[in-house]
C-alpha cells in the first residue's frame, strides 16, 4: 500500500480522527493508530495530529502504508433474492436517505430465533463505493409500515437527533376491538418492562413505581363499526417498547391480532390473525433542509379488514418534500 491522501467530507464534520479511521479502516487497532500518529506518519493538512483530534470538511488526511491487519477480504455479494425483496420495500429515496414500507412479520434487527431481518438486508441498498445504509429507528416485528434508513453515518446522526428532540411526527393506524370511551385524547400511562429478551412483557405501571417510565400517546377515533371495532389514529409522544400496543390495551381496546397483549379479546373470529398496527406516516426534518412527509399504504391484511368493516382509508399521498422548516404536521 502506498501513501495516499483522503479528503474529509461534509458528512464527517467534527468526527474524531480515531473514529474516522475506524469507519474507513475498521481493522486498524487503536494502539497502531496512536503509534502512527506519534511517529508523524498520519497527518492532517500536513501537520502532526493526535488520535482524538476533531476533523473538519475539506481537510486532507495522510494515510501511510498500514499494517497487514487492515487488509480485509472483500465482502460477499448480497443475496439477490434479499436484494429484490428489500428493493420492493422502498417507497422513497434520495442521496441522503431511504424510506421502506416494512411488511408485518419481518423483524427490524436480529435476535434470538430471528434468521431474517431488515438490518441484514441493507447491503442490497448500498451504492457502489458508499457507506452501508443504516437503520435510524425500529418498529416491532409484527407492525407494518414506515422504516427510515440513512445512507451515511452523518445523516443517521442528524435523524437520530431529530427523533430524540421530538422533531418527528409519527402517525400509526390501528384497528382495535371495541370503542374508546372518549373519542380522542392523550394516554398518559407509565410503563414498565417485565423480564428480558424476546419473552419480555411491557405492562402499565403506577407513577413512582420502580422501573416505571413515562409514556404518552395521542389518539383519535377516525371511524367505528358500532361499538365492536374502531379505527384509531395514534401518535406516540414518547418512544417506549410496545407503547402503542399497551396503551390501546389500557384503554380497554386491544389491537386486533396482537400476539402478546389483549388476550383472547384481541383475536376475534372472522379476521386475519395478524397485528393490525401500521406505521402510516412519518414527518421528518430532511437533513438537507425542509421537511419530508412519507405515507405507507395499508398492508393486505389490514386492507381486507377495512373492507369488511366498511372503513375507507382513501388514497395514499405521494411523498412530499417541503422547503420550510416548521415542526411536524399535526
């Protein structure tokens, strides 16, 4: 390997030098990196630098011949079947991000007993000579709908900050058993997790109870079939595990087909026995400015239930990118 120079990109602004090397040369150890810095073999804009130095866009990093440990076997090509499958999920894409319409039953990430998940399929969306796309957030395995993917680590960081700062509008649709006593409102019900791993359950908890965390969801009854079933619009104001599912159960209206919450009530006869919870719309600040609103069509099992109950979802709007900087739509 010869000496080369690499320019720091806008996406890598304020990244520490050691983390920058970890991104581009993941097999280079921290000790080897610090030694190369001490000897002056790694330089930034021609000057000596320490491994914890912050980088700025446009700076030139001198890359000396690196130890053999940095040599990597080429990555195997992604499975063509998985590539086709994840490409069909894409409902919006640009140079910064992608939005997927995840089907019910497909896990977002791996775990015990999970052999197929979105994260393992992301290599199929990688552009040549670019970073591997990465997940920005997660939705439950049994929940269908919108999943946000960043093309670069920098975009992922910006979008994750928007989620933490609650600058993201999230709308879910659910079919529930029964009808809420109040047509709309805010569910302010703390939650606690019992157990760990795939067997963990989330339960309603009392305020001040050990391990209880604050959880709030906004809901609206969009339509109902008498008092037997309702179509709810849900917006989580916090991001707790299984929050919407447990909050609907706490209203006395469990989500149809829920495999974990609601008991037998959640599995009425005559309906497809799959979770009827759909991540319908996402309103986010676009990393390049303005806002992006993307809407996912109903999955087949929910379309069938809508037809049988006489609910009319209407058309699915096309993705919309605005130039304004206002907060998420209400």
